[in-house]
C-alpha cells in the first residue's frame, strides 16, 4: 500500500479548514452549500412565525415576534457529512421596526442571503404600503452592504496587512432567456413573496381577488421573485410553501408546480410568469391616462389604491417604541412601568420647583 506523506495530510487538512471558513456558497458551477441566511419580514401579525415553524417541522405554539428574532434550521446531507445550516432572522412589527434590517443583512452573509416577504392577504388596505416600505428599505441596505463588500474586496487586494474577514459582493444575474429581462428590476438577492391567510382571502369578492392576485403577480415578476399563496390551515399549501422555503434555506428543489389562475392559490416560481400573461391592470371604471403614472409600477400602485385605498401609517409611526405596542403587553410589567413613569414625572416637577426657588433666592 502506498504511504501517504504527512505533508499531504497537512495540505488536505488546511484545504478543509479553508473550505469551511469560506462558508460554502452555491455557485452556478454547483459548489456545495454549508450555510445560508434567510430574512423574513412582512405584515404585522401576518403569520410569519407560524409559517416558519411549519417549514421547520417544529410543533410548538407561535408567539408574537419581539422586534427581531433569530433561530436556525439544520438538514442532514448524509453520513459523516456536516449538516447544512440555515440562519433564520424574523422581523416583527410590520414596517414600524424596518430600521432593524441592518442587523441580519451584512457583508459576511450577503452572498448566501435570501429574503422572504410575507403579506397578509386578508388586509388588502395595508398590503401595498407594507410591501413597498419593506422592499425599499431592505433593497437599499442590501445594495449598501454590497457596495461595502466590493470596497472591502478592493482593500483586501491591495499590498499590506490582510484582515481575516470573508466578505462577498452580490450581483444577481438572470438567465438570458428570463421573461421580460430588459423590462424588470430584479431584487438584488433571491426573493420569495408569500401571500398568507389564503383561507380568509378566498372568501373575498371575485373581482377584488383578481385585483390583488394580478397586482402581486406584477410585483413578483417585476422583482424577479417567486410568489405563493398559502394558509396554515391547508396541509397541501403548506407543503408547497415548505418546498419554496427549503429551496432558499437549503438549496433543495422547489418543485415544478405552477398555478396562474386567480381563482386558485397562486404558485409561481421566479421566471414562470410574464407581463403578457399578467395583462394590464384591472380598469373597470378608471381612465388610465388620468392617473398620470410615472412608470408601470406606479400605474399598478394607483390602480390598486383606487380599489383598496391604503390606510394611514400614522399608527405605525406612533408605535415605533415596541413598549407601547399592544401585542407585546405584559400587564404586571406595564403597570410597574406606568408607576415608575408617574414617579419620574413627579420628580421632574419637584426638581423644577426647587430650581425656581433657588432662582428667587438669588
């Protein structure tokens, strides 16, 4: 039997360590994936946690998300092979805590990051505002982080001391045959839009369902995203949702099911739709030319607002402080906090009187 030299063993060990440190990224060439990151955001009380727990096969009751929460999922690949790990971040509070997107989106994980946007189909009057705000904020930060990664990469290539921090830039390149490739604006990282509470949505008037479905199809295609409608009350829909989730979290096949019928739950993998199939916005009683839209997306927004006037976000701004959000209420703690606030106000008033007394004496 040929003898393996110690130098060869050390070289193999060093290569293995370097491979693990790089974190394993799935390239078009098919490299093995070790770790990925998935960031969930969306409608307040829209079912994000419940969907996540079902996708992870965790049989536990869901609780309101406190600001930003982290968990992880693992998947075995085979005997004596390290498990795939998915780092999972969930943003609570709808749009009120959108500033926290900077925490889960970093230069280190940007190359393996995917985003899931959960939209509550049962609340169409806040759907567009929630969607637009969260996509804008997250996209802006992804692009900022990508620019930082590019800068770090350039700095690393310069002569001088090197810092052992692996950063990756992100450039999402679509296939040349992607439908409407020159007319869309792809989200910088893979994006999945989930329409939740389909069980409530399916009871809506057929015309309203058509408006919501076509609008979300347009948005999903515009951002080169996948789209699926689901309900935690439907095992069939949750099974399909889990396939889409596992595709992002572990790189598994998401299946080939496609459903474009607005009378049924939409199931549309990215690249399976087109503007020609979606058609124009529903315009039963509106003259499109009177809307003065700046671009196609703005036109769809104005048409959607006509059918579902968006509610004011003033309440969301007032609830910027999670301590004042009723979904995080803790009666005993809140009562003690109120008492301490009263004592503080009394102290301030007494202190103000004392200062006034000192000023009079002088």
